[in-house]
């Protein structure tokens, strides 16, 4: 018995990706195993930890709670897609480096995706709004403080650049 | 921060970006789940639904016929062909293998492993493995487990007691008899763990041509390659562990030896690469990573002026169904058993108990945080008994700055400290009188508010002294670490470390230290992780040791490089070394700026110009440095006195908590931590670990518990039941630095990997009890969940009695 496969077409980090996938293949497994975009991490596979967060048409979603077929025809951005074209850190990623907003790096991609979505919607968030925006992402290393600092720093730089 | 200390350094103690962060923020970390070997197969597990049962039959035919299945392994085959996993104490009949054989001893224990082309196919097939069980008697309560007639977890061992000894250090009974007051208290530390966001994983590949097993794992474990090889009946040099795998958090628990033996065996047996990544359920039930679960019975003897004379502590620890190093977590606290206090004599009775629960593993602090919680709880109780201010009581009993080095009754000498100043700094930063006023104002309006204070030690620079202390057959006293430094032909510097990292920033540590000693920009220095066949000896990043041990090894190797450069220059400039000056990599004649050799010239001589090399000097430019933990090497005395870790960091926590009267939900309104870990190599890294440790401590104090039902089922099996604090539960934290250098280390540094966690649970528990005090209520058990707090409030308001202490 072989599983039936379905044809999907997803724009990932600006590039059209087409594949034949099983219905039960989760989006996180598709990204990691089929596309080898291993920056998106599986932490709990039940939608709580947020390590697998990606942007689906600009909205942060848990890629462990979605099937790859559900992303058919949609547009995705993963952590790799937030870097500069040469692969070096983008502005928000650079702020995470400046504030040392990570240790082991496992939750980091999900945190940055959550922070990116926040800043797109609210370029000048206060501490409370930042904590709420990352409140769905678990980090065991940092106690969140340097993450909050990094997001404040990135927000400040965005404001400076747009001024 | 003592500015004199940091100004002496070029790179150490400065705000500098880490070397590791860029690869992680762009999604280019390389974790074990990112290792994809061609033709790799995947494992899913069949696990026990019973707390205790005999396995009567296992039928695997349907599973083997399932699509994509390569193999089904059961305990019968695995146990016959591997050696049992090591036990940390002298209990040779407490046998442990990766898969159960004949009996299961806890719910979630691994019974069979299914290997298939994908994890999904392996899971499909695992559901088709049929196991017939005959449930047997089990024991879950550790106090009942040590009573005669209790069901035995390991009948061959003859008892559920894995380790028990009563240590008496000093005239405890005399001190108790002479003291003006005595007080007893029972407190309980609940079963929680560090629960990294990355579960444990391991991939292995057997090369039949080379007869070599390659292992990639999410590992933080001393002697892991050696233990893997022994269990697989392979010579040590037939296992190659790749330490360049990024570990997604550990804080003690990433010790997956049973996972590795299982996967290594399968890879060799099948001749195919095999990978197993725990899912969260496997991680929580059968990953064997639960932390200490302790009942402390304490007595303290003290005088009316607050002088604490003597302490008795009985610690009963439920380690679950199997033991690796877990019983030793009762041993480490021996080295800081009196905390920061002058206590003249101590009786300590650690009891390690087997029950039918998931096995215990090392957790951040290796047993010290529960002990600190117990100690601080009874200190608070003394203050309440005497009507004395809690700060004043602590200060009265603190070891004074001028008393170091200070020998405690259990045989350990503390290196240095200034506890009064650190606590004062924390009090000042918190504006303590204002904090008290804020609490009292809240109380006046009918709200429940409390202040918690904890002053705790963080032993650092781990050695293994608890091994010979708890197991006379183990005379291990060596606990070295190492660094290799290479300067290549181009003049670039590479540091080689010999273990994996789990977020502690070791690459930054090594680069900073090498840069400091060689006066070269750390940004230009590369740091790599050896594999276990090319590595120098290391005991892995446990027990807050790497700033001291890896930092010290890097410094030692760099100093050898510097000495070689000076020797080359002396030979070529025809001067004595004492007449030369090393400046940023070049060497010149003192007082004669024109006569010097540059870094490039010196490197060229070392690598290419044997005719200019001083006689006897090794060609090339490389150095290794291997060293033993400072103060290490001793065996315990007959009465169990031993020098445990060498260095002692100190943390003073202050927290203001308010409790929602309707729900019992506590809110942390102010959090200040005064911290002294000597010289900080990279302050951002130290602060980050301290914030993280406090957050972890908030979890242990208020939310996290591996709870079991009466029939031995784990009830907290996901992040919906096992509650890790989010950014909304963790408040903004103020860290106040202080620096008392250690006299024992290269730059005065102490360890800090367990910082924050060692005092936060104690401080928060004390705050909750301070908040409940006006109701006449208190809680003596962690976690102090909103429900537990609410129940106390209801009981108190109904005029019920205070819960037993």
C-alpha cells in the first residue's frame, strides 16, 4: 500500500516550489525534509512551543499544526527568508545578535518570525506588546529579557531608518 | 562590577558579540535533526502502558509486514548483545538497558524499537506491535518504597534504597543541646526538569570497512563516547562522536546514553544509518530526564540573637525506576551544604529511592537548587520564629569577606566571596524600603503580597568528588579539560575544543581568552569542536565548569604559544627573553622599538624556516593544555569530608509577588538578582544564562511538575500540562553585578551556567509564603501552583488550620 500523493505549489522565500506530497505530511516536515530548509525547528509538534513558526501570507503560523497540502497556492517566509541576499543576518536578526537574544538557538527562528510579524503590524511596540507577541513562543535559555531588548532595538532602528 | 578588575583586560569583560549567534539567527545552526545521512532509517518506539508488569509475549509479525519497515528490535536481542548502562553508585544489580526485557518498571518505558524508511512509517508499524503484559505490584510513593514489604522495583537489588548514608560533620548533637532554640521543617521539591525546547536526538552510522561507528547527538554528557563503546562492546576508538552538532538546550538533561546505545546497535545491526529524534511525548515519558523529586526533613539549632549553630538535613530523593548518575545529585550539595552561612556542624542523610516512575537525570545545578530551597526555607522560618528581620538574620550568619578561604564542616573550602556587599547591592537596586512599603500598601487594601529573599551559592568548576564519596569502588579524582591551539601558516588562530555546546557560548569563550592572552582580535579567531577520536580529554560542560576549565585550558595553551613566539624572537634577535616585550603578536626588544619581529615573521619562522628556529623548539606553532580542576584530586575522608567544586559564585535574589485573590495566580512585580561570579569573560552571556536560570526557577517554583496518577501514569505529557513560563510569566529582571575574583582561576572567573536557577525557586517560595503569612497559611511544597495557593487561601479563610509545616 503506497500513500496517495498530491501536487502542491508554494512560494517559499520568494521562490516557487512544486512537489508531490502525502496528505499527512506536515508543513514543518515538508520544509525541513523535502526543501532542506532546516532553520524551522520542531519543538513540541503540538502547537505550543512556537519553534516551528513561519509566515504564511504574512501571518505567523505553526508549521507543525498544518499539512503541507494546506499551504498549496500560498506564500511562505521562513527564517532563512529574513536574511540578506548574501545570507548574512537581516536587520531583525542582527538586533538579536547585538542583544545576544539567544543561547542554544533552537527557539530563535520561531522567536524572530513572531517578532517580525509584530514589527510589520506595529513598528513601535511597547514592552507589553512585545511580550504578548512572543508569548506563544517558549524559550528555555534566555528568560526572554534579551529577546525583548532585541525587539526594542530593532523597532528603534526601523523608526530611525524610516524617519 | 569592580572596574579595576575589568580594566586590566583587553577583551575579557567587554560587551562583545558572540561568535555563535549569527548562524542561529539565520537558521543555519546544525542540530541533530538537521543531520541527513543518505539512506537513513528512522525509529519509533513501543512503550509500556503499565507502571509495572511482566512481559509475557511480544508479537512483531504484523509490524514487520507494515510498509517501509526494516526491523523490529526487542529487549531480548538487545540485552543479550549489549552491556548494561552504568550506574553511578554501587548497585550492580540495578540493571538498565535501552529496552525492557522480561519486565517493565514504569509507564512509558521502551519495550520495542521499530525501524522504517520514515518516522511516519515507523509509527504506523509501532502500533502493530502486540505486547501481552501481566500487571504486577508497583510503588510510587518514595516514603512507602523504603518501608518493609514494599513492592521492589528491582527485586535482585533486594531493596528500593539505592543509596543511604548518614554523614555527621562536627559536634551536631552537642550543638543542638546547647542551642537556645530548635526548629523542624519538612519541605518538598516537586519533580520537574529542564525540558529543553529541542528534545534528545541521535543519529548513527556503522562503517563496516573501517569498523567504526559515527555518532551525531544532541549531547551534554561526561564520558559519553566511552560509555557508548562499553555498552556496545566496542573498543573506545571504534566510536566517533561528532561534537560539532549544535545542542538545542540541555541544562543537564541531554544524557541520552540509552538512546545512543539503541541507535548505535541498530545502525551496526542493520548496516544502515539510523536516527531517532524523541517526540515530546517520548521525551517526557520515557526520555529519562526528570529532575530531583525530594522530601527534606530539616532541623536547625539556633540562639535568640539569630546565631545558627547546627543543621540536620535528611533528603529523600525519588529517582524513579532506573539510575545513571541521578543518585549523585544528592552528593554535590555536600560541597555547599551550609550555603553562605557560618554553621558549625551538620548532619546530612541523603537517601536515594527507586520507584516505578520515569528515571531521573541531571538537571541544572545537579541537586543544589532543591537544597538551597530547603535551606532558605528554614532560614526564613528561624526569622519568623525569632521575630527577626530576614535580611538581618542572613547577614548575621553570612561568612564574612575576610574569612575566605573558608572551610565548611563537610570538608569543602569556599574560594572567595563578599556576600554582605552583594546582598546590599541587591537591596539598594530594589530600593528595599520602598519594596516593603509597596507590599504593605497592597496588604492594607486587602491584597496578598509578599517579598522573597534568597541568598544562595552556586558551586562551579565541576569535579567528580561525589563519585568516590557515594561509591567507594569508584576512585575517580581526575576531571580535566583541555584546549588545543593552532596558529597556521597564514597566521590565523584556531582553537579546538573537545565537547559539544548547548548554548553556553564556548566558541566565544575560547576566542575571547585566546585573544586576551595573545593580544589578537577574537573576531579573527576560529573555534572548532573536535570529534571524540581527535579530541583531547574533556568532561563536557557540566557543573558550571567551562569558564573555569575550558577558559583555563585555552589560556594555558595560548601562554605556551606566546612562550614559543618569545623563544623564536630571542633566538633571532639574540636577546634573552627577559629583554623582550610581547605586543599584540609581535615581539620587540624592550626600549628599542626598531628591533622587533612581527607576527607574520614569527609564524613564518615557526612553520617554514627551520634554519631560524631555536634548537629544541617544535616546528609549527601549536600547543595543547590539559589541566585538572583546581583543588581537585582528593579522595574523601572516612567520615565523608571532601573538597567538592573549587569556586563559589553567589546570588542574592529579591522578589515582590502579589497573588490574585480570586484565582491564586501569583504575579512577580519586581525581581532583582545580585550576582557575583568573579570576572565575567562575556557579560552578555553571563547575564543571559542568569535571566534564563531565573525563568527556569520561576517554572520550578510555580508551574512545572511531572505529576503521576495513582496508577503510575504520567499526567503531564505535553506543554499543555507541563507549563514552561512564557514571556508573560517571566517579569523584567534586574541583575546587579559584583566581582569577587577567584584566586584559583586564570583570570579570576567563576562559573555561572547554573546562575539564577540556584536561588530563584527559594526566593519565590519565600515570597509566596510571606504573602500567605497574614492569613496564617503557608505552603511547603514546590511547585506552588495557583491551585495550591488558592486551596491554602480557601482553607485559611474558612478558618481552617495552617497546613502542617
